[in-house]
C-alpha cells in the first residue's frame, strides 16, 4: 500500500485536558478513508492539526514517507492537500472558472489582463477529467449548495491536490445533491485521489469508505477495512463496550401517567418534516434524537411559533393552539431556548437585567408607560439567585459572560413566568461540564413542577440522562419511539441512522 | 478596569468640557457669554431635534438618509398652506398638521418597505431622498416662497423665551421625550433588543417588524417638525432647504457614540455630539479660521474623534460577529 499521509502518536491537550492520546491515522493513495466518532471524540481536533490550524503537542506527520511540519493551511496546500469546508468560500457572483482560478488567473502574455479563454479551457479540462456536472461559465450563485461544493473540490484539484479532506460534506446537502457528491468521490478515487472523509452518518461511510478509523474519547478505537465495516460493529466501537447506567450509555425509561399536556397531530412543514404526531404528559421530558438535518429543530421552531407550518394541529391541555407568533405562544405558556445561542438566544450588548426582562415586560408594572425599574431589577436578582448566574452582576453585558452563564440567562428569563411547555434545542452545546450539570438540574426541577420539557439533543448521553421518553427522527419523520424499558446509546444511533428500518 | 470603563462612558462629556475650557482660554471675552452660548445652541437646535428621532433608526441598525429632503418637503408644505389661507394662524395650524402627516406617512412607508420587503434602509431612504425633493420642487414650481407672516409662524424659529430662542426649548423637549421612550418604556427596550439581535428579539416574542416601522415613523415626524422650524428660521419655503442635514444628524449621532451596526447608543450622547459639532463651528469662527478652511478642518476633526472613540468598540463588536460566523455547528 502506498501511504500518502500518516500521522503518528499525535497528542493534544487543551488547558490540561487531553483530547487526543497517541492517535494514529494513515491514508493510502486512491482510498476513501473515513473518520468517525461521537461528538467530542476528537475528530475536529485531529483535522485541525493535520491542516495546520492547531499545533500538536507531540507526535509526527509523514507525507509520502517524509516527515513534515504543517503549521498553516498554506503548508498543507503546498504539500498537496486540500480541505473542503462545510461553510463554503465560493463567491456567488463569479463564474465557476473565475472561482477556481481566483487570485492565480492565467494572464495574456505579460499584460496583466486575464486570459479568460485559457481559464475556461483549463477549467473545462479539469471538469472533463473528473466528470463533474458543471460548466466553466456557470455563475456560482445560480448553482445549488451541492454543486458549489464541487467547485471547492475542483479548486483543490486545480492545485494538484492529491488528498482531499472533507469535513461533514453532506451536512447541508439534499439527498440528490449528496448522491452527486458520492459519485464524484467515487470518480476521484478511481483517478487515484485520496480522500479523508469525516462524517457521523453511518450510511455514507458504509457506502463510500475503503477504510475507517474510529476515535472515541481521543483514543484510536479501531481501524476497519471495507469488509469489516458493519453498522452494528461501528456503533459499538463508537460508543464503547461497557453499557452502564452511571456513564449515561443506557437508561431504563418509566412511563409517565399524568394528564396529556401537549398533543401534536399530523404536523407537516413541506420540505422540512412530515406528518409528525405525538403526545407529551404533564411534567414529562420528551427527548428528540436524530442526526443533524433530521428536521428536529425545524419541528420545535414550528411548535413555538417561530416558523410557519403547512398543516396539522396542536392541542395544549385539550385546547387547540395555533402558534401564530412567538408572542402568542409565550402568552400561552411556551418558552424556547434556541439551538444557536449566540445568534438567536440573547442580546449580547444588553445587560443580564434587560435580557432577563425582555420576555417578561407584561409582568412588570408601569406608570405613565415607564417601566418600574425596581421590579425589573428585583426580577433579575431573583433569577440570578435562582439559577446562579456568575458573576451575579445585573449590569454585565451578556455577551461578556461565559457560554454556560449565557445559556443560564437564556433559560432564566423563562423561569420568571408561569410556564407550561419549555422547548430546549441543544441546551448544552459548547458549555463546560459544571454548567451542564446545573442546567440539567434546572430542567429536571422544572419538569418535577409540572412543566413539559421538549428536548432536542445530538448529545446521546444528554438525551438519555434527561429524557423520560425518546422519539427518534430521521429525514423529517419520527421513525422510532423509546417509551419504556431499557434503551442504550447504540439503540438511538441505530434508529437515527436508519438501521432499524432496514432490519424490519 | 472599572476606572477605564467610566472614562469611556463619560468621554463625550470630558471632550465637551475640554472644548469649553480651551475656547474660554482662547477667547475669554466673547466665548463664554450667554449670547454666544445661545447662538451655539440655536445653530444646532434643528440637528438635535432631528437626531432625537433619527437615532431610533440608527439603533435598529438602519439609517434614514431622507430626513434632509423630508424637512424641505414639510417646510414647503407649511409655507404653501400658510400662503393658501392668506397668511393667517389658521393656515399655520393646517400647515403644521400637514407637515406632521407627511412625516408619519413617509416614516410608515420607509418602515414597511424596509421590514416587509426586506430592502436595505440605506437604499430605500436614499431613493426617497430624491423623491421628496422632487415633490417639493413640483409643489413650489422650484421657486423660493417667502413667508413673513403670521407672527406666530416667525416666532417658532426666531422667538425668544428668556435668553434662548424657541427652537432650543423645542429641541430639549423632543430630546427628553425621546430619552423617556428609549429608557423608560417597553418600546424603548424593544428597540435596543431588535437592534442588538433581531432573531433573539423575535424568539423573545417581540414583534420586530412593528418596532422597526415605528422607529422610522419617529424619524419622519422629527424631520417634519425640523422642517417647520427651519422654514420659520429662514422665513421661506424652499425645496432644498434641508439638504445636507442628514449628514449632520448622522455625524452628531456617530460622534455621540451611536453604533451604526445597531443596538448601542444613547440619545444624551448623540445630543452632546451635536453640541460638539456646533462648538467646533463656533470656535473656528471666534478664533478666526477663514471659512474656506473650515470644512477641511471640521472633517478632519470628526474623522479623528470618531476613530479614537470607536476604534476599541468596533473591534470588540467585530470579534463578536466573527465568533458568531466561525461558530462550528456540531
């Protein structure tokens, strides 16, 4: 086997926490090598080290057998690696050819004018060579995200890249676009290009990869060759062998027999999710599992009234509820903690005080339209005390707090109201362990007081730890319900990846 | 740390005091007199008045470039109305009501186009700037209409109560109302919330579109009040009477630390910004800078002042935004 890139005994720690321990990975010429692992397994860190974004603590990297130092993206490109990012850097107002040769356009003689004919011809050659469904003169902005991604790939190939690194390339693609990408990847492999493919979607890895490296908690768990890549086996390696209540890899669910609080019937939003029906009992924590793009966030946003849905009915304690606007939902007792905390959760320039009050002005008395600042402050102080926001300074801008405390502010404003349903979408993403536990405690206490909690989480441990019942969504549909008995992380992952359907 | 923040918070007041001290030392006899101070305030009263309304659009992260020509339109309408009713007080009242109505309608239009059609505020108000100017030109046949009566009309811009002219009181009143709305009412909190993070504001149950539209209405109304005052000061109606005022307003706001990215800024600081610009003009006259050099000097002082004041602030805000963009969705 002709090894292109090899990384040996890579170690990396962040502020004393080891995230990679003696990790090893090698990619051969002309193979699709997949890299898998749960959230936090160290995939991104490894890629960032390989592309020069992070420096490794120890270990060595070999390119075609020679030891190399990669300290910037440029080093990485000079060697012949190209990284295809999730967030695309394609410029929409330029053509395919202009995008590919941006900054290194062929010139007419020494005049400095761009030789468009030559540029288009060179692009056409590339396209023909790798059989891409593109034309050099297509305007990038007119193409879908999938085809724009192909431009990125071509850009890499035009610099004679021999190894492409793709980080979750299908995260924002439709099924059809993904199919085009898969075919392209297969063509590239046949032409001798190596591909390092990072994904957490089993079916893609199953289909594409020649070999698979699995990371778990920063350690090499396994390297499987194509014949060994069996979904159940992969899941076992990703999650670990010991199934134990204490580490959150398994949970015994018990049925909640309270009255039904929220009932959803045949909710559909075209292109996002389809025919969703479920019930939630009073005081129940209902977890939604599934892969990114399964339609969970879209569903809860519609429930809350932040987005519109096409058809379906929602009942709140037997009463029909039409979430026309977020204002109306809030009045009915809904609360919402969005997925994108910084972008949608709080107002960074405003103080803790004003962020807490922003949903609750109907509860504060006013004189001549002037808000009683005394009551406003009292509300803030009570929430600071209740949820332990640190530092306990009502005038501190929320943008300056730590991630965990920002999230506490986002949750805290809802605790000041009489809540019936609290929707939390990825409540602890990017939050340190201590604050995580506090937020779990808060949510559980709320549920005990009778509030319905709808939890969307991609963190399986979190999902199992908090949920009383788990619904798994896949491609906009609910595919599995775990309502009683024991359930493990592997069960959820299998359902989310579609393995359950295949076995039926 | 605490000390630093306080200096930043009161930096405009410090600059103001420094200005006054320097000018007092340079021109001890002519600067610090009631007459001169009254003059300075009178010269900025219209800008201050406009800023009190336009600040709402700036706080949203929007802008209103049409205020200058909207002033012209309301000045012309008022004068034409007065003329039509034979220069009577009745004509004046109708004229003012008409001007206010125009301000409300223009503001509604801006707000609706910006929020519901998702057009950038810059483009919309840039376009209406020439629309309003055009209407005024049609109405007045592109002529200057002189208007010296009724007395009540001339009193609006030139009348005195004590040592100060009436527009100074009007500016103070409008600025106080604006301060009250921004700092005391729920609507004011919503303006800062929508300007600071529109998505988060929506998720908090705020009707962001309604808030935006109202902000543009405020801007329109203060522009039309400004138009009436300016017509009275100049005792005439002219289509181009207010042109250039939009620049002065934005200059005052930005010098006062209002962020053009939205969500940040105080009305009192913006008024101080207007006063600083007025003092600069006045100081240059007193010290005897030739008028040919004044524009150059003023522009440079503004650039330097704003650069020093905002360098740190924009940096931190830019970081916030970049952090948001670079955030990796796992």
